[in-house]
C-alpha cells in the first residue's frame, strides 16, 4: 500500500509521471504549424487580416427583399456584421467618391477612407438649396426638431466636409439620422480623429424599384491600421419614423392613426443631417 492510500487521500493507482516540459512545447509548436499550414491551404494561400477578416469578393448590396420589416430597432446587422470591403480596398491613402445620380435623380453609394486629412476645418454651410428625391417635409409635434425629414448626408459633413453635394444628400427621417446613423458616424469619427486611424466607410442608400425615398441605408465601416479591431460593422439602418406613415414612392407622409407619441427629448446631434 502506497503513501497516497495510507493517508486516505487517494485510492486509485499511483499518479502518472509528468510529461517533460520541452516535449510538450515541441508538440505544441508542431501542432500550431500544421494548423496554420492547413488554414493557409484552405484559404487558397491568401493572407487575411488578423483582426476582423474581410472577404475576397464583395458581397452583394442589401436588397429590400432581403431586409426584414422594421420591428422597433433602428438598424439590423448584415453578413454577421462583417463589411463587404476586400483586400483591394485597404489603403491608408485618403479618398472620397460619390456615385452619379441615377435617371430618377437618386443617390448611389458613397465611399471614403475617413481620416484627419479629410475632416473639415470650417463650419458647415447652408444645404437648403438641395432638394433630394421625395423631399416632401411635414411637421410633427412629437419629433425632435419637428420635421420628419432631414437632408441626410450619406457621409457626414464632419467626416469629409461635404456641404451641398447633391450626390451625398438623401431624404432621410430624423429617426434614421439620429437613432440609426449617428452612433456609427460617431464611432468612425472618434477612431479617425482621436485614434488616428484610417476608417473605410461606405453608405449605400437602398431603394425599392422606382421609389424616390430610400427604404434605408447600408452602412459599412472598417479600421485599417488595426485591421478592424476598433471599427468593424455592416448594418442596415431603417428609414422610418415612428408615428408617421411614409409613401416611399413619392415621399408624402401623414400621421399614423392612433399613434401615441412618447415624450420628446430634444437633441443637438447634427452629424449626419
């Protein structure tokens, strides 16, 4: 009877000898190398970022038929919250591009590499000369700042300093602008300004058929220097306004029958408006 049994601490077989530490390390290293090689082979030999990996092919843009109806939240995640940028998009060079208006006068995707170099030094100018498609505004007492619509920047003024650029302004509800887009714009601006990052940012308005008002905007963001660790998102923001019925074909709108509005809490947020 061994000492483990005599003292009542253990009644099974004697303890096994420990595997020598150098052997454990050697086996672990071999295993890591094998797994890394297998991953490299499966990926076709392509090197992806170590943060939030980007796809090799750009996923198709969000389509109205793919988006569930609005259910009370201002946005939903798309593609597992991974944006559709590819390796070819990655750069630390500043840029901004805006799509030409289509045959109905509607905006297309706006894409930029947000950084300090693009941010404005002057105050925003008047943008009231631009009338985006479907811009038929109405006043409702329960909406913050009153009017249902904003001239909504796809890429916020604070990011690139664009003022009355008709290729960058759509008819967007106050709710979409404030509750939907503002949090993501703020995140991008924080990391680009204070963090010194370059952040790929794309805003794509999603129209259904020939409608003049977008059903929402797909927002994508990815921080370059830290490979998506600070900023990584792909969301669809709903262009809705609680209590207001919108005719997306024309932009005309009216109060929802029986709607009981909550208390209005004024806001000073104006980044994307």
